């Protein structure tokens, strides 16, 4: 049973104390969240309905887009609704639930990005064996491992926070529940638990980021022997993925790979990886990929014809 002491709810300070700023933010974040859901759902729908996008790369992309929707949905709806009220509260259990699913989907996204990097490595460095190595069964296992990895990461985080006592105050200078702000509110010594959280979250971010960068260095070194056309095609494919990796991991490393303290810039950085990155994912993958754009046009044409009937 959780050791909460007398705290049953937490109060968010939100993005800004100004009501005028909050009203402007409400409109902005509502539009951004709608774009995240619609854009990523469009990618999922396009991959599911298009025969030309049947390769493992697009299979993983559809799961990444689905995870992006889930990830942003753990925080964005609460943020948007809180922008309309003066007192922004969340129950203790609601806070723990939000914390669990945020790290669950965030950890799953990290794992999927590594899976996609492995897929690119096999496609470019071992093209003759690609269909054998990346068969349907292997792809399903890799996706399942990504979900399990996200679950284990989140379970470790929530178990560390779950045992902390909260005696008051209960004011969180943020717009969602996360491990570092909660550590500051605990009325017990959190030094050791803070180290474990950094080891679980921060180290995982650094290791994943390092593995991804190493894999693309290996790919680029391999591409030196390819023709100019092959080089540009492979670089275009990898470029989209590298962009998403940088946008997601750099802010996460900044937040989670440091001692258990919060900084004034944390909220703005958090906006970047909880809202901006999920928004840019469909933009980057669709605008830089001609096959995805063609498949989306065909899907739109079919939908228009169905409406006309």
C-alpha cells in the first residue's frame, strides 16, 4: 500500500500564472493536440490501408505514430483542461496513473526508435538478407519487446515513487506529474531513490541515444562504398529517423540525466518532448518520404470517391 501520509491530491502551478496567457495557451495547445492525434492517426491509417507500405519500416512507423498519440494523451488533455481553471488539481492516484503511463509510452517510444534503427541497419548493410532477417515474426517480436521494455522502465519508476511519503506541501511547479517534482515534495530522504531514478531514466536515455548514434555511424561508414544514388536514398531514409531521435532524446537527457532537482527551464523543455516532438513526427516522416505522400494521396482519393457515392 502506498505511503502517502496526509496528501491526497497535488496542485499544479501550470505554465503561467497569468489568466490571459493561459487562455492563449489553451487555444494553441488544443490545436497542437488535435494536429498530433489527426497527423499520427493519418499515418497509422495510411500504413494499414496501403499495400505499397508493407515493409517493416512502415510497420514500425505505424506503431511509433500510435505510441505518439498515447504518449501525448497522457498529458495534453489534462494540460488543456487545466488552462481553463484557476485551481489545477490532480488526485494522488491520478498523479501515479499519469506518471506510470507517461513513462510507459515514453519508454516504448525509445525502444521503438532503437528497433527502427536496427531495421535501417539491416536494410542498408545487409540488403540481400533483409527479407529473411526482418520477417513478419521477427517484426512482431521486436514490437512486443518494445512494449515490454517500456512497461519495465515505467514499473521501476512508479515503484520508486510509490513508496515515498508526502506530508505537504503538495504544490507541483509543473503541468503534469513527473518523478523529479515529486521527489522534491517528499518528506523523506530521497537521495538514494533519486540516484536509482537517474540510473533507470537518465542512464537508459543515454544508452539508447548512444546505441542509436553508433548504429547510424556504422550505416554512414557502410554507405561510403555505395553509389551516389544509393547514398542519397539511404541518407534520406535515415535522415528522417535521426531528426526524430534528436528531437526526442536531447530534451529527455537534459531532464533525466542530472541530480534530482528541478530547473525553471524544465517546463519549456517538457513541452518540447511531450507536445512538439509528437507533432513533428508525422510531418517529418510524411514530407521527407515520397512513398508515404503518394500513399496518403491515394487514401484521400479513395475517401473522396466514397463520399461522392
